[in-house]
C-alpha cells in the first residue's frame, strides 16, 4: 500500500501563501496560453522582469456624458496609472499604427475595430503601462471590440460601467465644456471652473445636438448587453446621477478589491476575548459550517493529559495543582496538533491561546500564523489582514453570562438561571455551579485578560473587532463575512 500523502511542512506552506505563489503561477499560465510564445521559458523570464501583476487594469465604460473621462482621469491620479482613450491614442501617442488610424479619421471614415484593438495592444505593451497599470476609457463599445481585446490578451481586472437616465445624459451633454489643455470636462450648470483663465479657454465638444446624442444613446443601449455578458464577472454598474465625489468613492472602493482567488484556501482563524464572550460557541458554528478543526487550547491540554502522551505527562502536574502550564510546553502540544493532517488540509479555528503578546510571538515563531497576508507590489506599501477576531463584551454582561451558569451533574446538561432555566423543579434542585463561575473567580479571569489585551491587540493590529453583546447569529454573520469577503488589492490614496 502506498504511504499516505503528507502535507508540506508548515514553513513551506506559510511561505507559499505569503508570497502568493499559486496566484503567480496562475498568472504565468494565463499569459502562456494567451500569447503561445515559441520559447515559453524566455517569455516568462521577460514577463517577470517587466510586468507588475498587481498594477491596475481597468475599463471605464458607459453612455455618452456619463462621466467616463472624469472618472478615468481621477483614477489615474490616485493609482498613478496610464489613461488610454481614443483621443490619447490618436493625438497624444506616437505609435506605429497612429498614421493609419488618422488617415481614416481624415477621410471621415470609421476606424475598424481591429485597428483600434491593435493600437491599444501596442500602447499597452509599453513599459509604463506594464509597470504602472492602465485605465482604458470608453472601450470596448460592442461585442466585437471586446472579443478582439480578449484575443489580443487584453483582459481587464475591473470593469466600471456608469449609468444614468437618458434625459439626464442629454441635459448633461448640452452643457458640457472641454478644457483643451488638461482635457478636464466641465459643465455650465453642475461643474463650472472657478478660474477665469480656464473659463475663457473652454470649448464645446463636437456633436452636441440633441438628435445626435439620442442616436448615440440608442446605439449604446443596443450594444451594451453583449459587452455586459462578456465582462459580467468583473463588472460593476455605478449610478452616475449623483454627486461626483460619491461616484468616485464607489468606483475607488470597487477597483481596490481583488476578485476571489482560485488558490487553495485553508482557513486559520484565531478568536481572542474575555471569558463568556462566546468564543467557544462561534468556533463551534464555524467548524460545523466549514469543516475546519475546532481547537480549544485548555481542552487540548486536558486531552493530552488524559491520553497520557509524553507531553501530557509533563503538563499533568501543573494542571493537577492548578498552576498554569509553561508556554514552551503549551506551544509543543499546540504545534503538534495544528500540524496534524486534518488541520493542515481543512484549516482550524483556535481559541484560548494566545493570552498575551509573548504567546502571540511564540505562535508566529512556530509559523502558526492566522490567515491571511496580503502584500502590494511596493515594498514600502504593505497591507496585512489576518483572520484574528477580538470579542468585546461589557463587564456587566460577562458577569451576567458566567455567574448564572449551572450544570446538571446527572446529565451534564448546561443551564442558565436567566436565559435557559431548568425545565423542572427536580432538575433545578440538583444544579451545581462550577467554582470558576463564582463572581470572585470571574473578576480575576477578566482582570487577567484585560491586563494583556491591549498589547495583544497591538500585535494583531489589523484584526477584526466583534461586538459580542448581540444575538449569536448576528455575531456569526459578521465573522463569516470577514472570512470570505474579497481582499483589498493595495493601499490607495484617500479621497
């Protein structure tokens, strides 16, 4: 019989996850399948040297007068990306195909879709677009253009589609004015510049008649459904009929999210909080729904003693005499359990450890690191998001939850004098209180937690904070959403 497959040692798994090796290999494979180079090895060497896989690749689409230019220019300023539009390709770039495209323009003929796609591909192959990323404005407009971009290997990560009622767009269009120097778009009613010099040089764009605008909108509505079908998984529609800063804020929020990765993901979740805050209940709910291993550190130590393992025998005198088990011994027992096959393949949720910053540092040294670490392309710009949750609960609630807990010594059933009283007087009469749940002992445990909590919160500075004074299902929904929500792509400048 073949030996069972063993997972990678923890340091290797942590390294692969931190450096996002799966995503890197996935991107490399996509590039090879799209471009089909004769020499794949040399192509990938060049790709890794030149490309920045974290650089933005964004299309800003929408009907005429929806604000595409304003949004694209604003994004370029915030992301330090390169803006590409029909105008920039024809009048600001010196490309091999520019002359041919201008010839169509001079003859007042429509530039073929294939020529536009080749122009864009040529521009995007420049180093600045590879390193800084790009914002493609107003293209593609129809299904054929979208297919041509895809066949050229131009695949946006985010597609922003602006929309508004046709009546609003027609009104906007009639008052639109353009600054020929900066290409900024203004409006006679909604966005008139305060600088008199800018006011004087504003010009009316071409084709401002209401009939021409109506024809353009009709064409847009006829073509857009096919474009939507192609990009629907990476597309977000944003209402352009609202204050410009609200539009820009929604656009920024969307483009800084990363779409869900296909990389294998084994959750490693850490719950910290005072006694009675609901860590054990939430851990059980997470474990039940997602199949991760539920590990309580205190229970793990008792199991090691009961199983009479070597480490358990060393921990037994401390537990029997009511002393805390030394950190180094706890770490050995914990590391042995978390590195077991079920934890390595299914993931885990841990509570009861660490209780202070020293224990947190020991976890990190042992490569027991909660998911997940997200780094940007810049060494100076790093964002760390970990699946660490701090449960917050007022002292009065802790005391109410714990001091009124009771247990039935016959059945082992747990009750609460307020929230879950015993069903019969007979059961009520035989209930007992755990000595740990006396008010004096609760106060000591809570005091110990809060003495170390601040340093531990600073150590896990990007942890999530949970209001535990809510219905357990509300708390669970918050934890679940924090685990599965998309990650930020990188830190961006604030609005």
